[in-house]
C-alpha cells in the first residue's frame, strides 16, 4: 500500500495517482531544495495554524456551549426557585386560609379577645368557632361567659341551661349558672336546678340551697292529752319556722326555739327550714287532734239552802264524813244536797258559815260568787266563808291538762244572828281558842271579801255590848259595800 504524501490517504501500490487528492506518485525521490524545504515548512506552519485555529474554534464552541448550558441551568434553577417560592407562597396562603377557618384558631382568637375585654370580637370568633364545631362544650361555655360579661344574663342563662341539659354532671356549668342566679337572688331557681342534678358531689357542694325537711315529733294523730311538739332538722345551722294557724310558714312565722304545747282541738303544725343563704326546705305538715277529757263537776258542801251563824262564834263547816269513803277518798254524788238522817242533824247543819268544795286528787278548783269562774278566778285551797244575803256560789275543776269542766253551783241564803249571851271560850291544851285562831283568816282566797268577820272579843257589860254591836254594824256595811 502506498501513502499519499499530500493528503496521507492510503492506496494500492499499483496506483500512480492518489484517488483522494489526485497527487501523482513520485517514483523517484525529489531532491529537496531550500525553497522546497521552506515551502514545506510554511505549509506545515499553516497546517498547524489551521489545526490550532480549528482547535480554538472547537474550544470556543465548547465554551459557548458550556456557557449556554450554564445559562440554561441557571435559568432553570431560577425558574425552579421562583416556582418553589410561588408554590410555597400559595401553600402558605392556603394554610393561612385553612388556619383562619379552623376551630382552634377561632377559639384561640376568642379567648385572647375575651382576655383583653374585647367582647364584641370575642363573640364573633366564638360564634365562628361554634359553626366549625357545633355543640362543642368549651366554646359554648366561653360564649356564656362572654354574655355574662356583657351583662346579658338571660342569654348566658339560656346557654348554660342548654349545656347542663347536655352535660348534667358538669360542675363548671352549674357554678356559672348558680353564680348568676345568686347575684340576682333567685334562690328558688337554684333549688329547682339542684333538685334535678344527678351529681351527689355538686349537691353536697351547694348543700345550703337544699335544706332537709323539718321533722315534727310526735308525727300527729289523735290524743287525749296536751302534746309537747318538738321540731328538728338534719341540715346544720338551719333555722326552723312554724305555724299552727293553717298558713304556710316563712321567715315571718314563729321561730322555733324549743318544744311547744298543742292543746285541745284540731291543730295543723307546718314547719320549714331556712338556711343562711335564705333557701327554704319543703314544708312539713302534721295534724293533731287533741280531745281532752272533761273534768267532773265538783261537790259543794253545804248544798243550796238557808244558813245561820251566830256572831262571834267560831267558823263552822258542815259534816263532811258522808262525802268521803272509809279510805278518805271523795264519794261520787249525783246531787249536791245530801239529806240528813234526822231533823236534829239537819238543824245542826244549817248552823254553818263555811263553804267546802270536795276536790279530787289531781284537779285544781276555781271559785267565785254570782258568776261562773275561770282560771283567772280565785283558786280554792281551803273553806270559804259565806256572804251575807242570797248569793250563788260557783266552783269548777281544772284537770291536769288545764281543761275546765262544767261549773257546779249552790244558792246560799246566809244570815248572822246576835248572841243571846256571851259564849264561853273554847279551851284547848294550849289555852283559849278564839274565832280568829280557827285557821280560816279574815278574808277568803284570791281577795274574796269575808262577810262573816266578827270582833275579836266581846264584853259582858252593856258598854262592851254596845261597842261590839257598833263594830259589827260597821263591818256589815263594809262587807255589803264590797258585795
């Protein structure tokens, strides 16, 4: 194979012309002259320069391409950055929008506005939060607080009542609602609320608003004796008020300080407990029917009739032996008048001036002249002297329960006669017993006037008799004026 000296192409040995550039093959080597050598050198330089230029152009092209690539990369990166930033901004806007429309964001804004007392904004945020989370307990409590802070208690009560209906054991809701009603002094509403509360802890916390009903002892019924009524209450420090006239008790009724008596008749006792906060319990009602036994009529001795007594003689009462049994107990007589067995005894019984009332054990006797006695009348403790003239003597018994029976009465006509002679004084072991020493005194019990008083002594002489007569006359006038 030959190699073209001009273009360097290979071609067969039998070819004399280069098939590529057309250079003829020099079979005989040429003699290289200086010119030829110079030309070759120039040619070589040109070729080298041409090759260098091509290389430079190639390098420049590479550089341009590289710079273009760099510009493209930078542009791409820039666009990517812008796109990312734009995307971030868009996403941030979306997130902010979503955040502003979230329950947590609205609730937090409502809390912050409420804290700085901006109740208008707080209510707007709270309502927005409620639309995002309907029925939420926390935001509804906050809304109730906002209404209350604005002074709109009615709306606050409405919200809290609905909350308690949905959350019946929520202590905070009870506290908020009770505080509102307490400020408005709506004790009844608080009581009604707590009576429906299922939580024992909440009811215990507000026990002052739920006083126990009073307990009345005895618990009513029919009785034959006066009853002592006692009222108690399990709620500590509660005051009790009661009535016995059928009206409903209140703080204006009688305050209970200790047991009280229920007397004869039908009585309705009503009681209520009131705590220190003014809460009233339910009313306790007990009915009593007391039917006291009626005391018997007393026996009056002597019975109705005319009686005479000698002036100056000792007081005398009728024979009482027939009115008592062998044990000394009073007998029960149908009639007040007891007939004597003989005329002499009857005459002797007419010579009396004392009235005796047979009082059974356990009874108290009251008496009076010419009118029926009451408990304000004199109390009978010993025989009573008769009054001159005609008078009606009444006596009545009061039982242990204080009930008065029917009054017994006798009509007495009493006269005093002057003595025909000075009676001899009665002798006793200790000396002379005068009329003033007989134990009955000069006046009857309870201030009743004593009509049969006499002078303490009488003289046997005419002068003494006149003085005694004058004294008796003055006493009679005094006694009659009292009668």
